[in-house]
């Protein structure tokens, strides 16, 4: 409560107006936050555009713009967080942390595959051109995705498909990672 009353007195003090001026977010910082989320809403099941820059801890409290406290959200998720409080702060912190883990660990196609499974919870496989396998390398290496050929699924692959496309199954581990990501739990 003391913090609230302190804020109130600062706001009502005409000499303290400079304290209440909120500077614009520096362009480079804004760009970094947008790039981190791929210019889409950072909520893994949303991923809508356009996006706004949101403060995880409100600007009124921190009074600074820092990368770790900023996250890209669509207007709807921004409202759900700031106004409706449907997403809590710890969850938002974890979304931000997971964004960083996934960005550091995986490439663009891998992130797209993870997003696909996040958006389609009933799907457990995906067909992709076999020539792109190198771009799925870390999902395969980490055991989140597995090449379905030779695992009882090759029967579904036509001769034409074996040349052009490969079926990749989402593993139990892959499903767990996606569930954690969706539910704002820590991804190890
Ligand atoms: Zn959103």
C-alpha cells in the first residue's frame, strides 16, 4: 500500500511531472522485442498480428524500458494481461523465458513446427519435404520429433512421397515441451 500512496503523492505534485513522463521505447529495443517474438503475439497458442509492446511488470512500477521486461503481444492478449488479468504475471514471465529458450535452441522451421503442434493439439505428426531435414536437426536431435520411417509408419508413405516428403512424428517428449510452452511452465 505504501508504494501506491507514494505514487499518488508524486503524481499530484506539480514539481514532479518529469517523473511521470513516460519516454518512448527506443526503436532498437522495440525491434529486438518484436524480432524475439517473430513479430507475432508471444502467446504460443495465439501468434496473431499486429502486435504491441507490453511491459511484464507495469511501466508505472519499473519506470524503465528493459528487454527482459518487454514482450510482444497482440491487442487482445495485451488486454487479457493488463486489463482483464486473465493471464498472470508469473505466466507472462515464463512465456518470455520460454521464448528465449526456444529462440536460442531452434531455427525458424523448427519454431514453426512447434507452433503448428501448439495450435493443433490433436495432431501428432507432420509431413515435410525431406530436403528440409537439416532445418529440423535440433528437434530430431533433442528427441522432440522423430523420423517416422522404420517406426511402423513407412506403410503410409507412397513411392512418390518418399522422394518428396517425410512424415515426422511428435514424440512424447515433444508433446511435453509443447504442453509446458502452452501452459507457461518452464522448458528445461
Ligand atoms: Zn495474442
